[in-house]
């Protein structure tokens, strides 16, 4: 019993320590050592902030940019098919461990084989998070075309219907086109504050649904979303 209580205390201390990122950590440490110019404004999401700091700590942002806007000859991870097809960070982590040798066109990417599994996963998670935020921003700012309802139906049946088995009857009457596009990009049903606290983590079903949605989100085009809006507003 004493051992279990000690382990629980250590786990709680670790959660508190890891969660103290961004502005909270800066305040705790005197508010002077969080470099906004280097790391950007602290994020409200403590998990994403931790992942961002890990990504920056190991120098990934020097080539790929803090928010994936690449510098120089580095590949654009916002458009990378490797990232787009990655599942649970597995491909990214394997690539980080192995590195990329120098080619005639590109400089080498170093191996990160000495990093822990947690550190590698944190880097992969930040890449996905930043890519998702870029997709939301890019598509939200795009001027949507009229959309093709038939193409939207085909996309829905291929990529969405397995989860949304009941379809979305009358959803087009509930939201106008702008609000519906927002729902497609950031569904309210999947909104939940990220946390390191075990008792506040989302249930497995919601977590799986969010992962599935985010995987689609990273690969949405503005046309895909316009087509889905046209389909859903047609009453499907």
C-alpha cells in the first residue's frame, strides 16, 4: 500500500511538472525565461505546448519551421504525403530514428535514435497538430466555390459514412454554409480540452473518433469541404 501511494504521488508530481508549460511555467520560473520570439505565444492546450517545445528543443523548427512553414530546402510537412499517410506517429517516429542521408538535392536530416519514445512521439504529435491547424486556417480563409454535391456524396460514403452511419439528415437546415464548413473542420462533438490528467482524458471512443477526423482533416482540400457542404445542404 505504501509503495502504491508513493508511486501515485510520483505520477501526480510528474503530471504537474509536465503540464506546467507555456505561460504557467514562465510565471512559476519568474516569467522571464519563456522565449516568445523562439517558441511563439504559449498555447492554451498544455499537451500541444509540451509537444511544440519538444519539437523546438531538438531543432526541428530550424529547417521545417515552428508551424511547418519550411525554411530553405526543407520539405513542406504541411503537404507531405508521408505525414498525410502517417498513423499514430509510427512512420514519422521511424523516420526520425533513421534520419535521411544527404542527396543531390537536399541536405541530410540527422538521426534522432538517442531520443526516448516519448520525445519522438511528442515531435510527431506536434507535426500533426500544426498541420491540422494549418488546414483549418487555409480552408477557412479560402473562397469556397459552389461545390459538387455528387462529389461530396462520394467523399462522404468513402471517408465519413463508416462513423456517421445515420448520415446527417437535415443538418443543412440547421447550419448555413459557413457554419457547416466550420463543423466539418472542427466538430463541436469532438471538442475537448487536452490534458495530462488521467481522470479527465477523453474516453476511448471519442479519442478514436478525434484521431479519425484529424486524419481526414490533414488531407482535406478546399474543394473536398465545399463538396461536402453542397452534399449536406442538399438534404442527403
